[in-house]
C-alpha cells in the first residue's frame, strides 16, 4: 500500500494498492462512489458485482469512515480510495476530495450509492463532464419505510429528498434493484420511468447447498428468519404469530438471524410470551453455513428494496412463507414458488405457519420450482454482467 498526493490537492487518507490493475487502452473505467465500505447490503452488492466485471476496470471510493470490506476489494486488485471523513456530512470537503480523485483517475462513468455520496458524485460529475449513474436500493421515501423514524430523522429525510430531487437531473441514468423501488423513487423524485433500469441484486448460488428439507416423524419443525432487527422487518409480528401457532405444533422452533436496535424489545417480547425455549435471536450469522439446518423460511418484512434473503432461501431449497409486499411478488409466486401472507397481520402469518405444517410435501415442491426460478433470474454472474453491459452502453451513447 502507498499514499499519493495529486499536485495542488491533498488527498487525505487515500490509499490504493500497489497493483492497481490499471486498464488497457481498450478498457473503460468506472468509479464507484459510496458512503463507507462497511458490511451493509449496498456495500456487499458493490463488491460482488465489481469483482465480476470482465471488460471494465472498477475503481472504488468511499467518502466516509468505515472500511471493513476494503481488503476484499484490494485482494481482487480493485483500487480503493479511502477518503474516510469522520463528519456526518462534510459535503464541501467530500466534494474537494472526490473531485481530485476524479481528476486523477479520469473515469468514463461514475456510479454512486446512498444519498450522501450520490449528491456529491452528481455535482462532481456535472462539473467534470462525466456521466453519473444513481442507484435506488430501497423505498426510502415511502410511508412504510419511514414509520418508525423519529421526528428529527424524518426532517433529515425530507431535506435529503429535496436535495436528491434537485440533483437527480444531473444523472445520465439510474439503477433500481426492483420494479417496486423503481416505481416508488420515480414518483417521489419526479424521474421518468424510462430513465431507470431495474437490475436485481444477485446471489452466488455456489455458496449454498441445494437441499429440500425432508419431513420426518417426530422431528420438530424449524423455521428461520433472516433480517436486521428493526421494526420494518416485521419480526414482532412473526414472534406473536409463532406464539399463536405453537399450540398446534408445541415443539416447533423459530430462529431469527440478524442484529439491530430492536434486539432488546424483541427479547422482552419473547420473555413476555414465554417463548424462551422455542424462539431464539441468533445475532449475525453465516447464512450459507446454517440455512440447511431449517425446514422453512419465513419473511414478514413490511418493506424491502430487494428480497435477497428470500433468494438465498430459494438457492438453499427452503420453502418460503413471505409477506405479500410488491417486492416479494417480484421474486416468488403465491402457491407456485412460495406462499404469501398479509403484511403486518399476525393472524395471517399464523395461518401461513399452519398451512406449512399441514402441507410440507406441497411446500417442498414449491421449493424445487423456486430454486429453478432463482437460478434463471438471480444468479450473481448474470446480474453483474447485466450491470456492466448497462454501463458500457451508457458510455457509448454519452455523446
């Protein structure tokens, strides 16, 4: 590793690997700009796609502090600029730093993730005459997504919505990870639908062992949920529904893999309902390692950007019970590749659990069809190729 300085501009805390994988004259270069390189969904997706590019040279810049994934990028010879601002916003400094990086790298196109970085990248791209692609990864401005926010947080969302809408016109195009996210953001920000390309988040099927669970007499049913512990993920509904389901299946188990601020309240609910022997919060887990130990996957989320956890269950062969939100309907089909219950309804979730108990063989046939569907539509190599081709086409027609 080494640090470098662009003449006339100091790049603070910026490091790049010695072997930068510099592109040949025939290669196009894409600069990915993101808030941090922590372990969130956007960061993981960026890594998974970037290392699979075949004809474009990816370069990554994270503007704010947090670089847990940095070594993964550099191990694949993807240059990383760590600006690492510790301020919550620091827009002026971030603009100066990113502009200097753009002047040095001279990318053919810029792709920005998450609102702070998107706004900064759009301004830099506009004044550097480089096309910028925005990304939509959630229904950020929907009522469902913002229900649990504090008044202060809602004010921040309103400000960024204004800033996002104001600078969106500087983008050459946008990538959304689902049709519903495309529709929601297009409406909220006044963007033409034909300017947004839907490219789902892919998953690597090679990480999962396809194994449809087999029912066995006397074996307790084991249910799994995966998701961050936040109200919008619907885990409170699921726990309450599971309590109502247990009289019909007393030995059943529910495990919830994930971490988040709702852990304390969910633990209190488990204790209140006397579910300590049936329900367990597992914390963060290596999902491919544990998923085949379960019989059924339950996904009660109220809002999603893209249902990646559902796709993982499909690759692993688990039958899926999921909330009937629009994003989930883009991934599975009711009574064909999965089973839907009403979003936010404890009674409907209970009925879904009862349906599974009484129809395990049917649910397993759905799981086989779901696996075939996932391999056709959500395989990571195909998704990365689609993103790379989209960017290359925009570069070709940028003039």
